[in-house]
C-alpha cells in the first residue's frame, strides 16, 4: 500500500514538473517574440546599425558612394544641421555639396539660400555644372553700404552686434520657413555657441531644410548640436579632398576619407586663358548700370551676379 502511494506521488510530481517545463517554454517563446518585436520597432536604434530600420533612404544622396555608406540615411540629412570645419575657405567644401545642390535645384521648387557668403557666387560656373541659378537666394545681412562688402572692419561695436543679430535671424528664418531646400551660411565664429547651434538644428528640423554651417577647423574642440560634423583637409592628390567625420548620428567617427571631388563634379581646374574668356563673356552679358562704380573694371564683382526675376514662382520667406 505504501509502495502504491509512493508511485502515485512520483507520477504526480513528474506531471507537475512537465507542466511547469511546458509553461516555462511557453513563457520563453512569448518573451522571445515580444523582444523580437521590440527590437524591430522603427524607433529603436541598435548599436550595430548605423541607421535605424526604415531610415536607409531618407537622406539626400551626396553624389559620393563611399561617403554615403558612412552617413545615417545614406546621405546628407534632409532636415538637420551639418557643420563643415575648414582650415581655409575654398578647399573643396562647395564642390563637395555640388551634386546635392544640383539635384535640389532641379527637383525642388524651393530656394537654395546663401547667408552672408564671403565671396559672391559665380553664376556662370554654377549654371555650367547644372545648378539652376534662378533658385539661388543671396542674403547679405547689414551690408556695409559704403564699401559694398560684408566685412566687419571699420564698423562700430553696435553695428557688429546688429549685424550678428540680423545674420542669425536671417539664417534661422530661412531654415525654419520651409521655403528653402538648403541653406549655406557663414557667421561670426566668435559669437557662435551651443545655444545657437541648437536653435539652428531645431529650425532645420522644422523647415525640412539641409542647413550647412561653414566654420573654421578650430571649432572642432567646441560642443555643437549639429547632427553631422565634417572636417575637411587639403589632400596631396589634385582634384580630391580628405575629410574626417567627427560626429554622426548613430555611429563612431570616421577618419581619412578621400573623395574625388573634381571627377565627380566635372570641375577640373582650367587654364588661365579659359578663365579670362569666361569672365569676358560674363562681363559682356551684364546689364548696364547707371552707377559708374559698379561699371568700373577695377571692381568687376561689386555688382550682385544673380538677378532674380520679378515674376518668380518660388515661395517667399515668412
């Protein structure tokens, strides 16, 4: 009798153990399914992925396949602040942006704004590489009316403060308005801080605008809210530019990318004769001005190059 009871007890325990194991497996399967569903959520980023799921095609193609592979969304952010850190102006930062600016000017009915550029963009050169110059908008806040240039030498502290306020107001408004597909800006580096970059990042998000800030390479040591920071270097090989990605969303820094900017943009350096011929043709096409200072051959670039038509259908800035 005791042996029979003992056998029944063992059988009961065995059934209970099997039941617990079955329940445990079901719970594990359920937890695994829930975890898989959580990991596949589009708003969750995993460290092994540069871009979150569904984000692969959201960027603006740079025109450089190697660079695209290192950027979130496989390209420039179509709504965000990008900083280009330069040892000097003109080392390839604009040619790096040429493929994107060309595409934006051809496929979007929005302005490409240049805020406070250090040089007047050369319209024939932009047109020759496929950029629609009718969509270029030049913004020069508080220009020096006497010299016609955007320098700050010889002006008072109050004028410099006014210029800074106007520049940042114009830049933030252009990025936030939604009327610009891209904004390129050059500002007073001494006054630019973390708070300003945060405002520009928010404005770019709100306006769905690629906002590019040109800064000196010394700014690499300063904090910034830009979601992408790229430092450019002069490369030893002609027609190329070397760059480091100092900051990118969802990834580690990348160093020593060498990009063939001349080959990609078709902007190989021309000889002096070709440059003079093109400049002569441009001067001949310039409309007559009553101002003798503007017509002076000593100051061929004192006149704005880009003339925007009165009946332009592009949206205005608000």
